[in-house]
């Protein structure tokens, strides 16, 4: 998109824009940086896409007309240009917490690279009323009149193709398209209406050294940093601004490239778009089918470094059709390959795609390598860099030689290949006793989304290095209505908006919304049952305590009535404790000594209470035969069988008036540390 900068002139012949450029280049030159600047200021533009392929010349004309009609509306809306900006907030550099500022209008920005804005410079003057009106015209919803008035655009679009008419033939698609250049897009197979970047492969990236980007470490067996020319001894620039694709770009040491994460991987099977309405297969269906794909531990072995026909620098791995890697490729083609040459795929779910770049009849033995037919899509390669530009042919040859020397070291280190992984990634032990060698589902070369362990031993979602997010699911909205359209919910922008709202919502609402209808009903039912059970238990306990209280009250009433009536208590020959209330206390004491221990009985107070009752009653005390020490001699003595009621009552009153130590000397002995269990005749004495 070509952009024009509005020129404003003062008294002299130089515009304000020209003066700004002159000042900028002078400042950079004074800082010894002017010689490295690219003078593209005379051609301001916006790069919209690269490698676009139209279905036909007619489709290209229609697109150009619709796009330029939109530009015509903008020209009518802003006849004298517009100061761009926003009222939103942003942080510079991005990702810095607590430093968000208002973006404002008319700023100029310093881009560290195409992905990262590190500094914003506001203008020296504020907007006029007229400038502010046009800057906020679209955001205030006042653009509808311009869209209704501008309905045509006069231009001869046939000049774009010099009058030639052409149409893409999808039936010229070939199986070996799977290993073609991704920077120029794909030639899509029949019934596929949208290009996509989803593929399955082997993740090989490691933690990036960049301060702006980071990734997880997926393998510890290879350090691809030894294959990179960081000091630019051999390479002077790159054909794209991506630079080295492996190892992670280093801050302050990049040749016009983006500071990016390490994206080392080996693509095996390209699945294409995740949009079912465009001929693809949804992400959930891809995962469902891939979970049923049987494969063994994936071993890889580097072969050599080379530059392909498109000028891209790659590391080739051995393409053994009889290995687990080749067996996996065969299964993927049979289950998810496109229908081609009257051969159709087959899987247990009946889920297929028209956008896979592999045919259902393709096999690993048709792939690249001296032992294969070199006509299929099986060719395990890893791209090191897109279109590197060497300083000379000799420098290119020297770099390739040095890189392959290090590859030979890896080949000697792993003569039978190696199953890559770490102790934190792909460490699941398979049935064969091996760990490592996992397969990954990538949404694009940067985003590993799902991981599958060998021998169907496990599968999981792969989170980013910060641990709180997963990879987005596609690129841009496809249908009208943006993210409000349900058909766009799985796309990148819509997914991020939905995930952002999900994180801001409370934990309880997240939990409740994740249950679903059946889960919510089960949760409510279980909560109701628990509440009923708790109420029932409380009711039973209350009734039980009430009954116990009633029994205690009746027992106390009976005791009081018995004392008031003066019930005659017979004295048995073998006990000095009268029957009645005191006998009950004595029985309680005896039960404690029999069942537990005398120590527990004294602690519980039962024995103490019994002794108090016995002493307070002041009954005749039985004395053992001191001469013989035999308690059987007690029977030779005589005992009064009963006493009068009057004497008993008077003795009780006199015993109550006595102080506790005088009334019960046994308790004093207990307080002094006396243990009654040492003397079995204590209760008789």
C-alpha cells in the first residue's frame, strides 16, 4: 500500500517533512550510524503480505478493485491527509508492566525490528481542532456517509496483467509440493480455498538468548548455534528480515533481522488450514485423529547442510523409509492425506481435510534421498535461514564445509540417531522402555500447540515458557463480522480476545463456565444432597442431646426425692458403701478401675466422687485383721444393719458443715501424690 506524506511548506522552498529527514540523517551521521541507514524515505509504504497467489487473473482484478475502492473512501474522508494515532494505551518496549501510556496522535516510533517498537516520540505541538476532528472521524462513527457516497473506482485493472487472462489449475498439484518454499506460499490442491501453516513435526528449539523473545527448551542433544554465522564472517545479509531461524536472534547482533524466538523444527506432514469452511480440518478434529496415530520412538540423524534451489539454507536429516519416522509418515498419509489418483484416506473418525500437502497414496519410500524415489513429500529437513546472501562464492563454500564438519561430529556422536527430548519435555517412558522422540502439532513455525508421545503413551497441550498461555490457533479473521461471528472464534485475533477476557474474569466464574450443562446440574445436585445430609446430622445430634438432658434431669429428680423421703439404705457385710446414690457412684468408680485403670478413674473424678460420698455418709468402716493380714477375718465381726433416719440426717448435716480436708482426708493424701493403686485395701481403710 503506497502512502503519501503531506508536504507543508513555510517561507522557504523546503517542506517540514524534508527538513525532518535532513535533521534525522544528520543526527545519525553525527552518531556514526548514518552509513548503515537505508534511504527508503522517498517511498513510504505499508507491506501487507508476501508471496500472495491469486486463483486467477479475474480474482486478482476483483481484489485490486475492492482494495482500491476502500482507499478511495479514505481519500474522500481525508482530503488533506490525517494525523494518525489512537486514544488507547500501550507500553514501549512492549510487555513492560506498569509503564503503559496514552498512544496519542502524530507520534513517530523507533522500531527495533518489525515486531518490536521500543520508543515513542510525541510531536512538539498539539493537534488543532480541525486535525483532531479528522483524526477521530472514523472512531466516532462518522464515516458511513463517505462509504455510501463513494461507490465506484475508475481504473483499468487489466493493465496489471497486461491484458493476459490466466487461471490456477489445482489439478497440476504434485505430491512433492510438501517440501517446496514456504516464503512464496503454497499451490493449493483441489477443493482447498485457504492456505494454512498447520503441520506436525519434531520440535528442536531451545531457550532463546534474546531479551525480547523466549521459548521452551525441547531438546538437549543438538546445539545448532555452532552452525550459525553470528559474526557475519561469511554472510552479509538475508533475503528476508527473519535472519537465523534457529538459535534465537541475538539483541544487538542482527543483520536487518527480527529479534525472534528459536523456531528449530523438522516439518513432517503439512495439514494446512484449520478452517473447515475453506476445505480444512478443525484443530480439535486434527488432535482427535492424531491421538490415534501409532508410531514408535522417533530417532533422527543429521546428514548435511546445503542450500536448496530457492537459496534457503537447510540441514538435511536422513530419510530412512524403514525407520519409525518413515512408518509415521506412511500412517499420516493413509489417515489424513488428500484424495489423489483415486486413492482416499481412511481413519476411525471419518475426519479428513482437502488442504493437506500430502496425498493419501504417498509413502516414505517415495521421498527424498538416494534410497528413495525422490517423488514424494517425505523429506525431513530443518531450515536454518531464508535466502542468506554470502559475501562471495568462496565464502559460501567455506561456510558449507565448516558446517558439515560439525555435522560429521554429530553423526559420530549418534551413529544410530537419537530420540530428542529433555527431562522436562517428552520424558514419558514408552512401553519399549525409551523416552524422548515425541511428535508435535504446530500452528505455525513459532507455535507448538500439542505434543504426542510415542506408542500412544500420552498427549498434552504445550504451554508457552511463561506457563500461563497456549499458542494462538490461526492467523486472521476470515468471515465478516470479526470476532462476533462464531465462525471466526478459532482464529488468532479472536482467540486472544477471548483468552484475555477469560483471564480477567474471576476464578469462580471460570470454574462455573467450564462445567457445562451436565456438570452444572451434577454440581447443584451434589450440593443439595450434602446440605440435606448436614441438616439431618445436626437434627439427630440435637435430638440426642435433648434426650440425654431429659435423662439427667429425671435422674436428679429421683435422687432428690430419695433424699427427701429418707430411704433406708441397708449396709451389706462386704461393703461399707450404702446402697442408693452413693452406691451408684461407687459402682461407677469400680467400673472405671476394672475397665481402664485406676489412674484414669482418678483423673475422671469418679473415684474422688465416690470417696466423697462414702466419707460424707460416715458409715461404719470395716477394718482388716492386722495380725493375719487376711481380709476373710472380717466376717467374724458384727455390724449394725441399719441406723435410724434421724441419726443419718443429722450426720449428713454435720458432715456438710465440716471443711473438705477435715471431711475427707483421703483426698488430701491424693493431693500429696499418693497412688491408691499401690494399696488394694485402700478403699476399705
